C-alpha cells in the first residue's frame, strides 16, 4: 500500500533540495524565492481537496477508488520531472514547478485516504508510520542524487551561466523513472475494498454536479470536527517552518556556512550539493524513527509524542545558526528528521480515528488546507521579513522556522485525541 510513497517522495525531495538552486542559477534573487515557490502551496490548495472529494466518489471494479488517481498523477509527474531540469529561463522553471506540483498532488492526496480505507483503527498509527518510512527512504536517495552523480560517477555539478548542472539533470531523470515505477507498483499490486453501498454511491454521484462538488470541497473547512480544528493549528505552524526550510536552506548554507553567493562558483555548488546530503540525512532519520513513534505513542500518547518530535525539529533548525563546519550540520538534521517523521504520521493517525470512512478522502483534502495556507503566508512574508529586519540573511529564515516548530509543539497540548490502541498489527 505504501510503496508508492517511495516514488512520490523522489519528486518532492528533488523539488525541495534543488528548486531554489535552479531558480538562483537561472537568475532569481534571494528575496524573489518565496514568491517563485508559490506553486507548491497553491496547487496543493486547489488540487488536493478536489481530488480527495472525487476519489471518495469513484469506484471501478478493476481499478478501485484511489488507484486511478495514483496512476494519472504518476504519468504527469514523470513528464514534469524530465522537463524541469531542461528549463532555459526562469519563467520556464516556474511553469514546470506548477506542473510538477499539481501532478504530485494528484497522486499524493489519495494515498493518505488509502491507508484510512484499508486499515482498522488499531493499525493506522503503524500504517502511517510505514508511509513515513517509505517517504524517508525515497527522500534519502533522491536528496543525495546530485552529490552521488558528482562524487561517484564524475558528472559535472558546475552550472554554466544561465544553465543547470548535469548532476541535477540526471537526478531528475532518475527520479522520474523511480516515481513512475514505484507508484505503478502500488496500482497493480494492491486491491481495494468496495464501498459498503455501491448503489447509494452511484445515486450520490448522479445528484452532484462538478461545480457543486468543487464548492463542497472548499466549504469543508467550515465543517471540521473539533479534533481536526485543533490539529489544523498544529499543522499550520509545522508547515510554515518546513516551507521556510525548503526555500532558504540552500541560500542559508551557501552564504552562512560556505561564505559565497556566486551561483557559478565551485564553492556554491559544493554547498548546494551538501544541502542534498543534509536533506538526505533528515529523511533517513525520519525513516528510522518512523517505527519508533508508535511505540512511544503507546507509552506517552500520540499528542505528546508529536510535541517531543516538533521540539527536536525546532532545536535542529535553530542550531544551524551556530555551525561553521558543514559536517556538523548533519547533527542539526537529526532533530529535523525526528520532527519530519512525526509530521508525516501522528497528525494523520489522530485525524483518521475520528473521521467517517465514507469521507476519508474528502476530509484529508480539507486537512491539506492547513499544509498549504501556511506555505502561502510564508511565501508572502518571509522575503519581506528577511529584507526588512535581517539584512536579507537567509539563515534567519531557519531560526524563524525553528521558533514556529516550538509553537506547533506547545499547541499539541490542546489537541483532544480520541486515542485508540496504537500497537503494531499482527493480523
């Protein structure tokens, strides 16, 4: 069920570790980066609720409910991954980011509901932990690909002016192949349970037009259960921090640790490759920690587990400010990885326990609002904040992100989690 996330994370990890690098290489200034990154949250805001709504109302006797969306998203995302590193102008790279993000969202959103569909309450914490494992594993490989191509295979990582390094190009090509193969493995190797009442589902679909469905998708934000509202606030501050990290880590590390802003210099590209290694480490930690979280949650509760993990991430991001040796950055990434593992699993485990089965995809799509809205806000204010108050020093974006994770952790105390038994399923 979760193997497709290995491929999906190839797409996201390549994007997170390399898009700022591509934008800067093609001429983007540092304070333009947040706005250029708007594609990621906006496409999520538009695509995920609609896909979640309609995947709830889809059923095919051969392809099931969620798997048609997996397949369509995989095909489109693979095309975008091949096109992105061949952008020759900044505007082309921005368009490719929009296409890539929309395509990845088509695949990703139904995967969250897929686990809720197929597993019982007592299995879901472990099920979402398994997703975190595959997400972490895929991201480790994908994030490190430019460094691997450069250091193991001698592929050039130096970008000509206005061009993209060959190491980045080959990373995206391999990522596109991995994305397609992993998602299609899940499509062909899993079988979905049919809805309880197929005739009722058909009648509901006949009664609802496309526009009505889209409206209901976005109005769901006003119909959220109490626990979902509480978790949404936690998500807001968690994803604000993550977006700050994804946008600014490359410029923060190359300027603050490596001491250069020249995108054509060997030192800048060495630093940009090291960002990929840092991202690989935090995702690797997330993959390892994923299976420890259900055990910890059984002892201290899911909300307290999430609090501890978010605090670890906050310390990790803030610690980057005090580091001058690139190798020591890997210690910072340990804390980030613990937070990332929990962000990918604990909120969804808590949420799925209180959602009706026939609206799992719908509410998971609505929940995504509180992943993308903070990213949109971050895109709108981070550049202004850095320029106005911090002399355009990107390292302060990571500090802001760390503080945001602390706030998210404290807000976990307000979550009313309808806890169920959270043990590893043996049946």
